[in-house]
C-alpha cells in the first residue's frame, strides 16, 4: 500500500506521535490503493485524537482506516454465502 515511500516516513517519525502530528507532517502524501488513491491526511482524519506509541501502531492504524478503495470487491467473502437481500450480493454474470 505504501508504494510512494510513505511507510518509510512513518517509520522515521519520532514516537509517541498524535494523529494531528502525523497529518501535519505527511497528510498531503497519496497512498496508492488497488482501486485508486487516497491522501494520508484523509485516512488519519478518521482516527480522531489517537496517540501512536510506535511506527507499527501508526501503520496498523492507517491499514485499518483506509477506505474501500483498498479492498477488492466490497462485501466479498469466499467463506460465507451472501445473505438473501444483501446490498452486497454479486451481480449475476453469464459466462
């Protein structure tokens, strides 16, 4: 996910650090995601008032807060059948 070296900057940042500090330092960086991109500031903005004790904590939080642009098919699971009437039901396809 961090193809543009954002992970390196997060790793190099001094911790503990707050959400606001990371947004100020790196908020304008774009995260390249499988279905588009998203600014790091927007992702971290979803985590109001967090304090990260380490770079690992910050990176895990970013992984948790990215939008659905970071996943393949939204609502897809190869483990469970889609419940009847679900808005995530796949569109029928003919092969």
